[in-house]
C-alpha cells in the first residue's frame, strides 16, 4: 500500500497497514524526503516490508543512497527496499540542479555503484568504475566486517524499454508506474523484462515485479471516477506515457489532453471532460468498495505484488485521507 501525508499521521497509518494484513508500505518523494518517511514507518512496524517508491536517484550520490539503505535495512531487520526513480529531465535539472543525460545508463551504473558499496561493507575486495559513476575505495573505517549481512533490495521504477532493461539487468525488482493497463503490462512491460533477464542470464524467480495502480474508492461512484479522470488527464499529458494509451488504441488522447492543458491553462474541469469514461475502465480502478474489489485481478495475475494507491492530482486532502482509509477497509484482511 502507498502511504503519505503529515508525519503526525504516518506512524498510525503504517500500524494500520500492518494490522490489516498488507505485505508492504511504500512512501514516495514528492514533497517529503523518502528516506525519513521510511525511517518513521520502520519504527512503527515489525513485520511488513518498507519501501520507497520512489527515492530520486540522480540528485544523490549512489554511495550516499547506499549508506541510507544499508542503515535502514539494519534498522528494519532486512525489511527495507530502496526503490529508485529517474523522474523527468526538467525536474532533475531545474529543481535539483543535477544531470539527466543517458538516464537508463545512468540508472544501471547507479545500481551497480550502490551494490559495490554494500559489498564493501561486507568486507569484499571490490570496486566499480563506470562511465558516469565510480566507487574505488571504502569508507574511512575501511572495508566492513558484516560478511553475514544481507544486501538491501534495490528496485527501479521503469516505464520505457531502456529503463526496463536496466532494471531487469541489474536490480532486484521493478516498480511499475501506476498509469498502466492490463494490455500494456502483458504486451509491453513483461516481455521486455523477460527478454532482459534472459540476456543477463538471470532467473525470473529472483526478480520481483511490483505494479502500481490508480485506485479511487468512494461511496459516491462519480466522485471516484472523477478523481481517476483527473489523474489520467495529468499523466496523459506526458508523451512518455503515450504507449500506455496505445495499448488500447487511445494514443490520440495524448495530443488531446496536451491541447486542453495548454489552451485552458490547466482547467481541471476541462481536463476531466477530455477523458472518456472508457479510459477509466482501461487505465484505473474506480468506484464503490463493492465495485473495485474484484477489479485488480487483471493486474494481479501477472505480477508479484500490486501497490495500492489513489489519485492525488487535484484531489483535496480530505478525499486523499478518505480514499486511503477506504483502501485499508476494502482490501485489508486483518
């Protein structure tokens, strides 16, 4: 389950996720630091996995990220998953003053650099020297002695073929973007993963695929549908996601939504009106609790874990909280 919100409520939310029988709690990095959120969740739980979906990779040194993940994995008793994401070029360059060139190659080297740092902590005589990143020496204390420590798990968020290949070649798992469809997953993502794993000589059983979904629940079905349309409209303006629309022959929606976004100065009502009802059925799960319970099966059948999270674009704080509790009650088993 994807969590977020004020720190005053985050600990209690994490406790509820664990009590309700979920397998993991995931935090994002939009307005709050993912590592600090994960540390809060770690203190509030004892069983479930704690993961970041995502930690922004490129604004950070891979060794700094590796150190944080190493410590959080110790604190949680090997329950931590560091999920890395590239974000988009303009955000990385214009907000974080970091480089974004060759993002898939950069991510592949980033993961390898992190894994090298971890292996140094286990006392191994290893180095890594890529074109972008290098790890040539251990920390001030020298090579570690934690030879029995498990390496943290590192997953990579991927949408396109190059980043998917990087994830399947070097990481422990893939974080599928919540803007997806069953056809995009089975026709594009999974074949790419299988091809990359085979090329790297890796076993599918040792690679974890986590798939997010846009999940909106309300007693008033129209409220849930509108929120799903808002989120679809927001993601749909990005050309990188046009392949998701193309899985159902809706690729023209990208240009339509971009035009509405531009011509109406991001008017939310106009954006919602531009998203047809059938798009909600294809790219989200929205409705009353009774309506959504069985709607995840088309995704669940093909992946290892489904990450449940709601729409956030244009959604009020009250509705964010209501949707979160509805997910807990609808899909919890405890």
